[in-house]
C-alpha cells in the first residue's frame, strides 16, 4: 500500500517499530557487496527523497551521501 508521508502522527507505534526493524535489516545487508547488490536490485528505479525545512548543510550532505550508497 503506497502512502504519502505527511506527518509521523499518521503511523501507529507498530508501524514505526516495523520501519525501524526493516531499516536494521537493510543496514545489515549493506555490510557486504553481494548483499548490497541484491538490495539494490530489490528496489530498481526507486528514489530516496529527503526534505529539509531548516537550513543544515551538514545534515543535507549526510543524507545525500547515504542515499548514494
């Protein structure tokens, strides 16, 4: 189910816990090249979007760097 994220309030505690668990799984997959390539093939053509409402060059560049890994 595709949903647009507008606010954290639209998610239940269970949703957020699932997101965190999934993120930990993805982080573990990124530790070796074979798993990293498999993960990249899992999401072909997908984009990561980060929105910044306050100026923060360091945070912005950190997120951009992470998105390219």
